[in-house]
């Protein structure tokens, strides 16, 4: 754009200069010829008798020059081009000269004669009275002047302008490029800095040069990058502290909770052995024993729930830290689902369907996929309604598993947050006693395999979870989850 403007500007300047010089040269030439005609007429007029005879007209015409015409009423004396060419004097020029009243006035008209430019100049001959007043005599004098030399000078001027433009344009282009570089170079540096920041290089900076708007913009971008870097460092530190805290707390709680679980289990067993009445035991003692046994059972249930919560938090901490280990092996998803349902005693509530002869084997971590299926089926049994349906479909590059229930489905406001950690949709479903981490862990485990896990509602109203797993298992590093 800078180069185009420079070229157009230089060309326009050269063209305008040439046009102005041409007009000035033409006007100057015409004015010189007009002044010469007036001087010649003024010098010859006193020697001409009035009214003029034919000889007087010839005398006046000869005094004007080789291409001249002297006219008085119907008489005229012509020479040169006025004899060879008819119609040089138009009616407008004739009327203007005949009706002129101001002394020394001239009128011009450009004509073309056989592709040659001519200028015709007309002037009236004035009579001077004894009192000094001047009046038209009725005699008109016309002179034709060849403008070919003037056109030759104009052509030479145009060629000079073109040659000058040809010399100036490279300089103008160079200056335009230098000028554009001073503007675009800082913009390119800012673009490079912005790209580095977008790629994660928070140390990217651009050194400001000068005090113009671009330098101010550069300083502003540097300040923004500095603030962003400080915010990211602070956020990373907070995240690291939070992950470390969760991992440390979970680790510290795991040992005493294991001990507490064992102790409560022993206590529960003891109460179960003493539950049978003995002779001589009164009713109040039996009631106290039953109350203590119920308390022991409640403590055992809550302790086991707390142990599961701690284990889930530790698993989440491993996901966040990127230390979740994978043991990939060929895994038949149908067989895995059967074992998962059978081992948990869910066979009465769960049905499995798969295409006959379908290849449902993927490279996967059996333990982690068992956790995913257990979470999905357990969630369907707990929050939906039986029967729970597990369906399989196979593709050349992936296997898809759907887990659907027959319950009321998932609220539209809940679906976007269904895999959020510690999120419980109590208002939408039956009250949950889980940790709120089951579906989040299922999503993380699926992502570890390079797959995806989505939630939706079936046309019949139940909830449906769809797990997509590629044939070749993967452990993507640095994946955002």
C-alpha cells in the first residue's frame, strides 16, 4: 500500500507538473503572438487611410506578417494559410473581434490544419480622434501562428517529466518501503511476542523504541504479559499447593482410617456374636447391646465411605499430578462388563447386549475400565431405575459402550456439569450418599485411554452415558482434563 501510494503520488505529481507547464507554455506563446499583433497593428494603423482601399488592406496585411488577413466589410486581403485554408475564422471569433470596443483587445482560437496546431489571433483596428478617444474603425486584422514548435517543446517537456518520474519512482518506492518498515517492523515484533505468549512463553517481551503510539502499545503489551505471567505463576503455585495438600491429607488419613475400619469391624463382629440372649440377661441390658451394635454398624458404614472418599481424592490427585499409571493389555469389553456386574451382584438389574461376532477387544487398563463401568452402572442403579442396559457397538478403529437406565433422566441444567468434581444433582435425583467424584474419575480414566465419555438423555427419558474407546490405547501426555 505504501509503494502504491508512492507510485501514484509521484505519477500524479509528474503529470500535474507536465500539464501545468504545457498550459503555461501554450498561454505564454499565444500571449506573445497576441502582443506582437497588437504592436504591429498599432504601428501600421496611422499610415492606413480610412475607409481603407484594397491597397490599404494589402499594406496592413503585409505589416502583420506572412499568415495574415485584413478585412473591411466585404473587402479582404489574405496571405499564407488564409489563402490555402478556408474556414479558419469561425463566426464566434469574427463576432468577438467585430464587436470589440476596448482598445488593445485580442481574441484567440486554436485550430487544427492537417494535424498541425495553429492559433488564430484577431484584433480590431481602432481610430483615434483629436480629443484622444478611440473607436472601432471596422477594420479587422487576423494572424495565424503555427504552434508546432510549442507542441514540440511540450512533447520534450513530457518526455523529460516521464524520464524524471522513472528516476524518482525507484527512490520514492525505496523511501516508501523504508517508511513502511518503520511502521510495520514494530507491528511484526508485537505479533511475534503475542504468538510466543499464546504458545505459553510467558517470558516473551518486546523492547519499545521511540515514544510514538506503537512504542506505547508495546509498553502496554509488555505490562499485560508481565501481569499475565505473575497471575499464571501465582495460579500454578496455588494449584500445586492444593494438589499437594489433597495428596498429603489423603495419605495421612488413609492409615488411621484403615486402622479405624479394622477396629470397627472387630467391634461389629463382637456385637454380632453377643447378639443372642443369655439366661439371666435383663431387657435393659439387651436394649443397650442392640443400640451399641447399631452404632457400631453405622460407624462401620461411614468409615468405609470415608475410606472410599480418601481413595477417590488420592486418585484425583494422581490425575492432576500426571502420575496415574497405565497397564495396557488386550481387553474384551464384553467380558470385562460381565465380570464387573457379576462381582458386584448386579446381575438381576443389568442386561448386556452386543452384536453377534463383534470384535470388542481394545488395548486398555482393565482395572481402570472396571472402575469406569462400576461408576456408570452404580450411578444408573442408584439414581435411575432398573433395568440398566449396557450395549456395545464396534467400528474398525473404536468400540462404543452405552450405559442407560430407566429412570427420570438428567436435568438439562445438570448435563453441562455432570462430570464436575464434587458435583451432586440432589435436586434433580434421589439424594446421593456418594462423594461426587465417581463420574469425574470415570471421565479421567476414559481420557487416559484416549477416549471420550458423554452424558445425555434417551428418547424414553432415562439417562445414557456413552464411552468411546479407540482400538489402540494411549496415554496422552499434557492433555487438558
